[in-house]
C-alpha cells in the first residue's frame, strides 16, 4: 500500500476543504434536533416579546406624561386668558369715588369757600386733609369732576415754581 502525502491532495482541494487551514466556528457544521431548534426559537421569541412589552409600557407611560403636560398647558392658557380679561376689565372700568374721597372733596370746597381769596396751596390742603400728594391729587380730580364750581391750578408767584395753588373761580 502506498502512503499518500496529504499536502499534495490538499493543494488541489477547495480552500475550505483543505485540512491545513483552521475552520472558523461560524463555518462549522452543527447538528441540532428539531426540539432543540424549537427551544432556541421559543427563547428568542420570548425575549423579543419581553422587550416589546417593556417598550409598550414605556410608550404608555410617555403618552400619559404627554397628556398630563397638555392638560397643564391648557390650564395655564386658560388662567392667562382670565388674567388678561381681569386686567382689561380693571383698565376699562372707571372707579367710582368712595365716601372718603367725596368727603375730602367737600372739605376742600368748604375750605376754599370760607377763605376770602378762595385759594389755598397744595401744601395747606395736604395739611388740612392730612393726606399725601397722591391722595390730594385724587381728591382734586374728584372735586373738579363732581363740583358745580370751576377750579384752576396755578403756580405760586413767590419763590419755588413747583408749588401749586388751587383756586375756586367765581361763578
């Protein structure tokens, strides 16, 4: 019997069939029973179903968050609209003078009527009413709007030009 050198035989065989070259694990032939293949497929399907279930749960949670945020945004928009309407109503409505303001206006009118020159400085009126500049100006506006008399605001002739005088004009 003759001994054959395998290197000579391998040189004519396809590369994948030559015995000198290692075969990669992915090219190796594996034998599985149909039961084993079914088990592998079942495990893969179960793994994919678990992942899909997890993703669906996350999507549902995100949808709930989005709905909650949209509801909050709608509430904020409604509140802003209410605030804008209130601001508009406050700007549009003209405040009617109250008893205190009318009383102050009457006191100024009586005070000016009692004076021989029918005039008084703003400083004197502030002291008479015991109010600040803002309240005095509000009271004078009410006085001019509600009184039968005519009034004039003049600057004092002496010294400081910032000082003003309220004058009741004759009828």
